C-alpha cells in the first residue's frame, strides 16, 4: 500500500507540474500590470540593486504604481530572472513552483489531519483545481500564501508531539506577513483561534510557545512603520468601501435617505437610522456572507477572468456536494480537524469583505481547506454505504464526473480562455512594442492614449523594450509624478509619451505615431499598424499623424 501511495503521489505531482507549466509563457494570455511590475522591478534590482524608483533593496515594500507591494514575491523573481533572464516565463516561474509545493503541502497536511487515502484525494483535487491552476500560472503574491499557510499549519500540528516544529510553523506564518496584505487580517485571527482550540496540546510547551511568539513579534517589527503609513494602508485607502472610491457613493446614498426621512420624522431618529457607521457594518456583513456563498465559488466568475478562468466557477460544480458533506461529517463526528479547517474557511472572507465581493486574489488563501474537507466528505460517504456495489457506483460516478470536468477545463484553458480574456489581461503590449521598435528610426516620437485602458502602459514599455533602469531614473529621460490619488503617473519615457486620451492633432508635432484603442478616435486615414486580440478584435491602432493631417487637409481643400 505504501508503495502504491508513493506512485499515486508522484502521478499527482506530475499532473500538477503539467497543469502549471505547460505553455506557462502564453497562458494566461497577455501579461498584466502587476506581473510586469514584479518583472521589471526584479530586473532593476538585479542590474542596479534598486527598484524602479531608485530605492536600494526595498524592504518590506516597494512602491510600484503607488500601491506599495510587499516584497515576498519580488526577490524570488530576482533569482528567477538571474537564471532565465527578464521574460514572462521567469516572472511567472516562482508562482508555478510554489503552486506545485502547495499540492505536496496539502498532501502532508491532510495526512496529518486524517489518513493517507484522504490525503491523496485532497492533493489531487488541488492539483486539478482551476482556481489554483490559474493562480499558479500568474505572477501574484496571493498564490504563494497558499503554500506557506498550509505548510505552517502542518508544522503546527506536528509540534504537539515534537515541540521544535513550532519554530518552523511560526516562521512560516511570519513570512506570510511579508507576502500579501490579506495575511495581515486573516493570520492574527486564525493563529489565535487554532492556539485557543488546541491549548491543551500546547500547554506543556507554553513557555516555549511564548518565546517563539515573542521572537516572531520582533521579526514583524519592520512592518510596523509600513502598517502605520500610506505604504501599508494604500490598498485599503484606494479600494475599501470605507475610504476608497466607493465611499462617496455610500455617503451620497445615506444623505439622500436621511433627507427623505427628515421630511416626516425627527432628525435624531433619521440620524440614528441612516449614518455611515451603520451602513459600513451592513455592507461588511453583506459582503462577508456573499464571500462565503456558493454563488461566489461555483457560478460563473467575471468574463474578464482576472486571477480566475473566464465565465466558469472558481471551483468545480461537483465539489459543492462533497464540501457540504465534509462539513456535516466534521461536525457530526466532532473531528479535531474541524478546529483547524472550519476557522480557516470562516475567517478568510473577513479581510476580503472590506473591499468587496468575489475577488479571487483576496479569497484564494482559503485553499486548500475546501479540497481537504471534500476529500474527507467523499470517504465519509463511501464508508457509510453498506453495500460494496453502492460504494463502487459512487466512486465510478465521481471518477467520471472528474474526468469530464478535466476535459472541459482543458478546453477552457487552452481554447476558450485566451479568446475571452485577452482584452482584460493586457494582451497585445508585447506585440505592439515589438512591432513599433523598428519604426522608431523613421519617427521622432510615439504618443499613447490610455483612455479606454487604465493599464500602466509605461511598465509594459519598460519590460518589453529592455529600457535600462538607470535611464528610467534619469529625470531628463522620463517624466513622472504622484497623482492626487497617490498613484504614480508616468507621462514620458524617452520619446514615448503617455496621455490620458488621444490629444488634438494640432498639438502633435510632425513625425509622430499615435497609438489608440479601437473606436477611441475615427480618422478617414487607415492605421498603419493594427494589433489584435486572440479573438481577432482590435487591441491597438497605430496612426501616422502626418498622413492623417494630410488626409484632413486634402478633404478640407475639396
């Protein structure tokens, strides 16, 4: 049995490797802003020891677009680019590798919680999970949290018998705080909860635990200045409904309702009934329960497919009944593992609910808890079936369902997904800049509009054109500033200018190329270059401004 388990585990790992490495450079299509930011900042550190803004070996955050990303993914990318160079593959490689590690971590964690056969199924379910596959194929910080949280919980459980594993457990948890901000909210609550639920097992090592927690607190001290300043609060300020872009709409709605109330009721009652604090609490709990709802995980995700596949659930449909069964059996059997798995699922949505609903990147640290519970649920169902033929029927049904789901996933990943999500994943920048480069010898400058695309075009230009970090830092070569919303704005790099929208033709000097998206402007003169998405829709149109002006002049003369 042990030999068979090893073979099955090896097969599962091979499936995970294939699902995460096959066509890694081209699937997902495009190369989104955050990926380009990690890729170029890693390249800059590799070449100069500084990030794109000239900060030497930034720690614990680097500024990027003004969102101040944590460095947990940055330095592994530096190592990857040292080996493979600056390219899409090297930027995504750390995520893919850690994604495979997460599958193995799921296996050993589940084995610690239950038994071998449940562990193998849980690892397999994560290996083929569409949400985890796409996360592992993107250069995102949240994906590597899945591995570190899982392995840290495993070491935590091992410490009940061998106290030295507490060191590995809490060092892993500490590292999570330097990876992604979602850990800041989730982990303190989760760690406190599992310590409380397992206090009897930890009691004999309470002094050792206290020493480790104290030392971990010291390791987290470098984060305090970040947490207390804009660099740590940036995403909260920019995106939460309390202080982000949604706040004004909420306040306007409150004022409108309060005004209508005051026409017929005393002001004190209306002020108590309609106020921002009560609204924030209501929105938060609505978001929380929606972030826990089956709709968020099993119905179609947004068409843009950001950190998920387009128009399909984050999880397979067949997982829902297994998940429900697993939760029910955890409670009925009063399994000790419930003290780990249920808080894990219930606490993850708390942080995500401050900013909204259904963001895959902020929710995916819930993995692999659902897969572990599902595996436990399936084996609990099978073990309760008295007749062998019923057991075989359930196993065959589940196997066929999984096989069918994998075939559909394959079609979605390599055929449907690229055609649907290209325009939302910044597809086309690499081709655009590669095709523009030879034309620069005949033109003085390039003007790019970002009216229909809020992408940080500058970072794609830096990444795909091998712009020297030293050049970019030269104030004579680039023009940049911090906007009122605290996001970085880059207006010029060399002879490439980035405009909020296409400027008036009269303001554009001769020998200029104008880059716009489809339908942004309408000229009688045809573009000299068109870049298309995988579904053949137009991504970019490039116009020779002199030819456009000549065409207009000739028409006016007529």
